[in-house]
C-alpha cells in the first residue's frame, strides 16, 4: 500500500491505525482522507478557543503575561482592539493602551 508522507516531518514511515494515519517519528496523527493543507493551514490563525482571527478583530488576553524587557505585566482580561495578523512566532501585532505597540501569541488570546 502506498501511504502519504507525514505532513509535519515528511517521514515516509507512516502507518494506518484504524481510520487514522500515524507518524512513528514525530507522533503526528491525521485522518486517512484528510488532504494535506500545509499552505492553507499556516495562513489561518486561531485564538485559544479555536476561533479564526482576522485583521481588525477585538481580542482579550486570557492569562497574565510578563512583558519582556519590562517589570510590568499585561493582565488577564485586557481588551485589545484593531489587531493585525503577521507571520512569525508572535502572530498578532497590536497597540495596547498603557503599554504601546506589542506582539502577542494567538494561543494567549480569545476573540470577543
């Protein structure tokens, strides 16, 4: 049987486990009939609850975040308006009242 390579690590040693395909090298699992959507998935940015984010959205910080290079903390519940999505590890670019310009990770915010 000719199984596809792993979409995460490109390993050729994938195997079937019921309706799932499994990569023994990185542990990634995906559906047999699921198309590999690496290019499309990488451009979609989701919040901590799985909601798709877009430019101009309003979000809320879901946990206290230390601000690198400062002794201050960005408190849980802080509302951030008019976000801009960017490429990289910190995928949200925004301006927060009282803090100024800042980059946030989408995993620490939720969409309002």
